[in-house]
């Protein structure tokens, strides 16, 4: 059955608006900061870089890498959050449900304390590996068995693993003051002080994760009806759940590795979009990518200007803005069907 024309037209309008918002966010990210740079200079720096022009150096060496990181991390977190909400049939699920943030934190601490690594390009591998290992453990335990209880088992297992890994993180931080000095900057969720070399590490996993997530849209729509119903319609629920978990690991793990554990973004984006474009996961996934990227970049820009001459990290701004937005959505009593 085809979608109603009105719903399709509204989704197109929202998608176009999301892309336009992303374009504005990218321009702001490249132009706004402690040193404002005109848009024409920004464009000139990107197209005709001149090492002897100071503004060009600021744009290409400092702002372009953090813009690319914001783009990738925002898209990845939005996709991962949408997939997790579909798999668990829970509109308040987020990428951290699989223990991704907690696993990445332990990985970074291991890199700092055992390997003596203090640069983001060095510990990004450890963060990604820690996130992946934690998610694999959660998936193996939480997905055992079949039926409609699987989403609840997955959520409970994720909460248990996250609690255990968090206790390990706190133990290390309370006994290793040197580790705390390096870890605390990564833990707040920052796009700065990281170069494109860190992006290169996770570019392929993020691309694979995005492709798998987008291809899982139809399966997520069927899972929303319940495992038994989806199975009765001839769908292989286990395959979709495995693909979705794999995509979430790659996306959330990669985003956390390069930008730190940014909370609320993967939760708020699909939850808010669902009230606008409906429950189709194809629409939620495609439109969520530019929305997630734009929101993270805007948060980063706001962090540059609210407390000059210093900066408030993007993860702090997202948490500050995301919490009241989520509370407002809940208080408005929006009944959204998964």
C-alpha cells in the first residue's frame, strides 16, 4: 500500500528543511568562533587555500576538522539512536543502551593508563574497540532466546553491563589522577583538538554502519509490529536484530571514539522527528542524518560564543539543551507508536 500523498509531501518538506538547516550549520561552524570570518573568505579558504592567509589557516586547520567530525558524529548518533529505538520498541532508547559509551570510556582509560597514550589520534582505536567489545557482550547475552521479550532482555543487559563498566571507570579515575586530567576532556564530548587523522580511523566503520542501518528500515518497521507478527509475515527477525545491533555498534562506537560520549542526541532526534514525519523508519533514518549533524554543529557553535574567550564543549551544550527538550516532549504527552 502506498503512503498517503500528504504524509509523503510533509516528509519531503521536512527533509528539505533538514538539509537546509545542515548547510547553515556547516557555514556557521566554519565562520563563527573567537575570530569571526566572513562567508566569502570561508568559501575561498576551502576552494583556494593559501597558507599565507591567516583566516584560511584558521578555517582549514582548525574549523574544518571539527566540522567534519561534527557532521559524521551527529549523523552516526542519530542513525544509531533510531535503530536502537526500533530494535527495542522503546522511544527513549539511545546508543548508550548497548554499553557503547561505557565501553569506550574504559577503552580510553586503558590507553591512558596502560599504554601512556594522551592524544586523540592514539586512543581513538581503544575507544572504538572498547565500545565494540561492550556492545558485543550485551548483544550476545541480551539477544539469547526469541520472542517479544528480546527487546527487554537487551535493555536490561545493556544497563547491567553499563553499570559494571562505569564502576571500573570510576575506580580508575579515583586512583589515577594523571588519567583524570586527560580523560575528562574527552568525556565531556568535544569536537576540537582532533584532526582529520582521527576521522580516517573510523570513516569506513561509520560508512558500513550507515549503509546497514538504512537497509534495515523495512525490517525495523516490521519489528515495530512485534516479533511474532513480523515472523508471521515471513520476516527473519533475528537477522534484522543482528544487522541493527551491528550497525549501532559501528555508528555509536565510531562517533563516541572521535567525539566522546555525547548524550541525548541519539535519543532526541528520532523521538522528535517521529512526531513530525510519522513512524516509518526509512523516513526517520534518512531525515535524522542531516538533523543530527546540524544539531551537533549548532551546539558546537553555541559553545564557542557563550563564554568567550573560552569554549563550552559541544557535549555539554547538547546535554544542556537536550534535557529540557526531552522533558517537554514527555510532558506534552505525545503518543508516538513504534
